[in-house]
């Protein structure tokens, strides 16, 4: 059964949704889907710019895995669990190996599938950054399949007409909770089980900076406009009144990022001795957007800036708390996506106001709507967070038992690019000597050891020859003495 967040809240039946979608709506959805899929590139560039040179190829391969293996899992079972015949409150049970019937609505089914696939792949990709530089690729490949399936249940709860969260009146317009809580909660659970990178929190160690700030910032820009596709595309069309909602959502999305970005700049100037910290700005922009994603059509432009600013502040505080707790998150995935989605859920319950009258009649606490919506939003966040965190812990413990989870300390120092892919970049080649020193196999030392060994061998051979010569000489002298005695 296909139900969009938009139509579900509008209380339209499935048949009505299918009848309403036309080629203009499908073109809108597909165009935004292709934009959303560029998030894979954006996350990849953000992550490769944030980790060391010796792990950049491995990061990109993991993003490929999210699309390929995660996509296979979504096609086989994920879409069915989320949007199959929803006669049960917690999962669908029809539509496995997605192949829609060849009827008048075939195009609608395909359009809905590919749009939801882009959301599922995004949720899984969030985790790859949090486990960067220390998780084995084979283990991550298995987790990518598993996590895509687990995400699909959450999507069904919120976005299918009979899902238990949908029945409660839970509101998540564009995945601010369903997608980002899933990714953020899984990332937190994964980092706790996996543990920090080797020597990450050693007191005498210099903190890691960005490997390539330019690459990371380019990734932020790509994610920035991909979020516009995710949020605006969630109107599921532009016909009738939907184009008005899409136009508003675009402004709200930008204002959320503006509020977050300005907050990052100001706090950086205050706490970084007058300098602009790039990580502060990137985390703030992303958390500002995540904060408005759940409620983007029911927030005002002014409220969007406030919500984005508060979301950025929460994320920056969370980033420092995680460091103090020695939870290693190389790219800030947990502050942005988990804490950002918590605030996103809260913002709907506080500031939500359905000015159009066809978005579920949502009215938050600040608009005289009472506490109910806020409580429902928290129930939704908690349910999705616990569900994904629990199964991530189970999956990681199984991988750990099978020795598929973590790279060894020596492998970490050499880097996943070399260990997993036999790739040695130019920059990595320059730094290879340093990596070898860290594992007590410095090239110069090896050369010296070999030279010393050869010299010792030569000395031994020379000594042996001297002893042999002396032995012969002594033998000759003894033989001469014997002959002399015989003569006498």
C-alpha cells in the first residue's frame, strides 16, 4: 500500500493518491530523487575531507556499498516491510522483491519506490562516517544490508496509513526523525560498541584536524542542495496546492541552514579566540537543516531561523560532550543527526502550525495546541531511536564475535586504503614511513638492521677464514715439528 507523508496527513485514501498523481507530479518527485541521491557524494566528500589521507578510498567504497547492497536489501524486503499491505501496526508483509503490477498505476509505484529508496540509502550512509578509519569493510557490507531493513520498519510506522505512529498523529514531513534518528541512533550505538580509534584520546596526542577542508566544505554544499530535494520532494507533487507547500518548504529549509550557520560563526568567534572554526560551521549548517526537516511545511520563516539556531547550539554542545565521554565520531554524525532529529521532533510539537489546513491540522504548544503533539513527537523519536540502536548493538556484537568488526591497531596505522584495497595515494606514500615507525618497522631502521646484519655476516665469514688459516698454519707447524723430531 503506497501512502506518502503528505497524503497520509491529508487523510486521502491510497486510491485517491494514485489517481491524483500525474506525469507532472512524477517528474517533480523523480527530479528531487536524483538530487537526494547526490547526498551519497556529499557525505563521501564530507567524510573524506574529515578523515586521514590513508582512508579516503575506503570511505567512498562504503558509500558505494550503501547504494548497492543496501539497495538490494530494500528491493528484496525493505520496501515491503515499510509499504507492503499494512494490515498490521508494525510492518507490512506483501510486496517482497518489488515488482509492481502492470496496471494504470505502475508509474506511480515505481516513482514512490525510487523516492523511498533514496531515503533508505541516506539513513545507512550516516553511519559510515561515525565508524570511519577502524571498521572492517566486510563487516560494514553486512551491516549495510541489515541496517537498511531495520530502517524500513521505522518508515512504515510513520509513513504508512496503519503504522502505529501515524495513527497517533506523529508528524515527520521529510525524514527529520525517521531518516536522521535512524542514522544517528545507529551511529551512536555503533561507535560505543566499536570503540574509539587507536590513541584517539591519548593525552599527549595532537588532536586530528581536517584532512582536506576544501573537500569537506564541498561536501557540505552538495548536502545543502540535496536537502532541498529531500524536503521539497516530500510534497509528492506540484499540482493543486502542493506547489505552494513546496515553495514554502524551500524557504524554510534555507532559513534553517541560515540560522544554524550564523550560530556556528558566532560561537566559533567566541570560543575559538576570534577564529572561524570550519568544523563548527559545517556541523551548525547541517544540524540547522536537520532541525527543520520534520516540520518544514508547518514552521514560519522566522521560526525556521530560531529552530535552526537552537539546533546548531545543541549539536555543538553535544559534539563537545561526546569528546569528553571519549565517544569517537570522526565526522560529527551523532550531534548532527541524532541530537538534531531530537530537536526536530521537539520543534514540531512546539512551533508547528498548519496554516494551510491540509497538513494534519497540526498546532504546537506555542500556537495553543496543547501538549499532545509534543508528547506524540517524543514517542516517535524514542521508538525509532531505541529500535535502531538496539538492533545495531546486536548486529555489531555478532560481527565482533565473527571477527568482522574492527581492524587491528597495526592495520589502523597503515590505513584502510592500503589494508582493504591495496591503494597507496601519493600523500599516503609520503606518510608511509611515519606509519611504519608507529608499528616499529621504520624503513631506515630496517635498512640499517640489514646493513648491520650483512656486516656481521661478513665479519663472521672473515673470522672463520682467519681461524681456518690459523688452523692450517698451526697444522703445518705441528707437522714440521714432527718431521724435525723424526730426523733427530
